C-alpha cells in the first residue's frame, strides 16, 4: 500500500491556512512547521483559540461516543439471507402467471415513478439491452420479469433513475469493468434479472424463480447522457 | 467445517484470487483477516461466519451512523455481507480487507440514502424522541452500568442528530475518521478521494458539526473530557 505523505507547505502559513488546519492539528496530522505556527497563533489570537476549542470539544465528543451495538445474530441473519437466495423456489407453471403478473404490476408502478423522475433526473440515463441468443418459447416469462416485452428476442429498457455510481459499484462488485460507459454482463436468466433489479435499487427476492435459470443471456449496459 | 452450497450453475464457487501464505521471511506476513477471507472465498462457510462476526460491529456502526435508523442499518449490514460473500472470489487483496469492507458499506449507504431520500423516509428524526435514543443501544447492553448506558445513549443520540445534518459526503468522512478511527490513508482508499480533498472536506464537516453541537459542547454545555 502506498504511504501517503503529509502535505507540507507551512513555513509562514496565513491565518486562513491555519484555520483550515486546526482539526488536522488536533489530529496530529500537520507538519512540524505548521504545528509551531498554529501554537504560536493560538497563544495570541482569541478568535482562533475559540475556534480551536470548539473543534477540540466536538472531536472529543465524537471520540467518546461508543459504537452502536450491532445485532448479536448477524451471522444467522446473513446465513438466512444467503440460504433464501439459494433456495428461491421455482414456481410451478400454474403459479408462473400469477408471479409474472405481480412483477409486471410492480414494474408498471416503477415505470410511473421513472417517468415522474425523468424531469428531475440529473446525471445519466441508463439503457439496458438484453439479447436472448437461445430463447425458448417458455423463456418469455423470464423476460417479463426482467422488465422486458414478452416474446421479444431482444429489447431495450430505459432506467432513468439509476445513477452512474450505482452501475459502477455493481460492476465492481461483479468483477466487471466498464469500458467507454458500457459493460457486458453475461449469465443465466436469474443472474441477469438479479443484476437488473439491483440496478433498480430493488430487492432480489421479487424476481427470483421467475426467470428460467437455464437460459444464457447477455446484458449490455450503456450509460448515456441523460435528458435534462 | 460445513461448506457453502454452490451458487453457480455448475455447483462450484469461482476460484479465489486472494494471496496465499508464504514462508519467505522477506515477504510481509499475510493479514490474518485476509487469510480468513481467502478461506471464505474458497467455500469455507465457517470462515465466512468468522468474517461476519469480525466485521459486524464496524459495518453496522457505519451503516447506523450514515443512515440514522437501526432497522435500515441492520438490513443494510446484511446486504453488505451478502454482497461481500458474492464478491470475495474477486477480491484480490490489493487493499486491506477492512478498507474493502468499508468501501462496500460506504457505497451501499450512499445508495440507500438516495433511495430513502427519494421516498422522503427518515428525514425528521428528533433527538429528544426516546425512540431515537433507544435505537443506539441494544438489549444486550443491559449488563452495563445503567447510568453510563443512559449517558452513552444521550451522547450517541446527540452525535447522531448532528451527523444527520451533514451532507452524506461530509458525514461519511466524520464517521470514518472520528468514529471509526480510520487513518487519513485508509480514508483515501475507502473514498477514492485525494488526500487534500479528504482533509478540506473533513475540516468543513467538523467545523459544521462544531456549530451544530455548540449548544451542548460549548463552555456552558456538555462536559467533555479533554
């Protein structure tokens, strides 16, 4: 790991420069020159000393604060979540339509939210293109659950309220690298659906089991400048 | 030791890329946390449990301080550990494991804050509300001195209230530096910011917090040990 060097620039710092460094001085993260300059100034400058005291008391208060107690059963909770993720049951054919309907209703609701947010969405619009190289007829349910049109071999959806940082974070966690604002995610229908829903800040559980797991799907995610 | 059931189609976890132990005296010793992470990445569920236990307090503390809500923080901490579970095979050990964990936690927190803000959730917490103060504690703490526990709850609620008034970007720096005690160097790795940016943003955050907390930390306010 690279060692960071202190920023040393401090033979004759101005008062403003010293003010900026007061908390770093309390932290012990200033150069010798800056430390000496600040101590000399504190001895003469009442306003600066008052500022220093306020910072010192605040930082001291923070340091005295205990960590909040974490849940004691976190291991069990995480295990449970992982188990639920793995054991998501595939619904039978008669249940499939019901699940898809539910997913579609949620998607419709979100679509309204997306539309409402487009006007104020700032950074980027995200276009997700999903290609289905070997899609069987039965795969249509999966496509619906992923937010795409039934029966399409490829489709485009716009997810306008996803920030670029979210995509980058998920890409990083998935071990993918974005090149020119584009990343390619390839996996089973379930994996792709999970990825899409993660992009939409949603819960993975809502799509689990809906997308047929045997399909291989290539998902291209492209970030483009958003509408104002 | 039980093994993790497969999560991929072929029933195998991807091969871990974490560094291996070395007997060479010139090679720095492997971080013990990394060794546990490597075992977890190889499918040792006991090692993964140990990792969760090891980082539970840190991940939860950051989540709680960032989100200001115990239930949200508990949910987010679980989400972080699930993400860690899936991402461990790709973790190369280029940075400290703790830094990597903090980075994932920080990213998820900022993401969740945006999500909650869009839905106007959690914007009006009041430190005088006993429900807020009690969120800091935990039934497991009852063995402690009740007076000390009460003081800590009040202190934490005050701090939490002040933190919530900072922007998420300022808050994360105060949490990492002043509450989690990370070095500036570690904060640079967690946030991806330049050292100068960390220092100046941290200064603004602390100065802002000092103003917010002045009524209680001022000379006539709360007694704070030097």
